[in-house]
């Protein structure tokens, strides 16, 4: 007797539960796009290198093309469709609009999901490779352009809107020193 290669799973996406049958090899990205018609997350490289498919899993960013749907069962999944508060845009979404942090828009959903996590990671005091002093007693480093670029480096923009993306992340994070992120 051969074991089954599919299961019915329940995913908690943007605060709603969805039960669907999936092959065990189905990625979270394909479950979102092909099974649930949540097409905000984009399929870019399908190798986890471009970040276009970034979603939030339990508040942490994840490239959904490398995450199996069955492994996401029981976790809180937030896609770009779920970051706004009704008609009110998330501050990161608003900053991307205000500062033209997009061009063609293809990578924008992944950039926004990643930026939301970046801001939370920074506020929690998590260091990055660009953090000068990682000792806990040094405190949270300033969210400089260098810090933002390093923390967002897993998300590529083929249009090259990086300057505006860095400014949008800084604005959403409430960075006061605009010279530091120019």
C-alpha cells in the first residue's frame, strides 16, 4: 500500500481559515495563487532569491515559493491582501505610494511584506549584518539607509526603485533624520 501524496489542510490566511486539498509538494505560493486566487504574492524566480513572493508567517517574513503549504498549517499567514486595515492602508503601503517606492509594481507586494517585518525586527533590537555594535547594551541601532538596504537585501527590484524603497521604509518606521536615508 502506497502512502497518500495529498492531504486536506487548513490555512489561516489574513485572519480567515481556508481548507483545501493539496499535493504534499505544493508550495505555499502555489496554494495562495492557484488554489485560493490570492495573487498578490508574485512568482518571480521560484528559487527563493528575489523576494517577490514574500509573505509573513507568524509575523516573520518568508519566501512562500520555498515554504510547503502543508508546513504552513497552523501558522498565521499574512499576504499583501491582508496588511491593510479595511480601506486604510498599512503605513508601509502608504509610504510606498507617497514616495513612489514602486515602478512596475511586480515586486511591490513582497517588498511591502518584507518592509513590515524589517521595521518590527529593528524595533525589537535584532541586529543586521550592517549593525556596527551588536552587543545588547549598545541598544537598538539607528535605522539608517545602510541598515534598511541590508535588511531589505533579499528583495530585488528589477526597475531599480531602491532609493524610493529605502525612503518609504524609513518614513513608515518614523525615522526623523531624513538626511540619514537620502
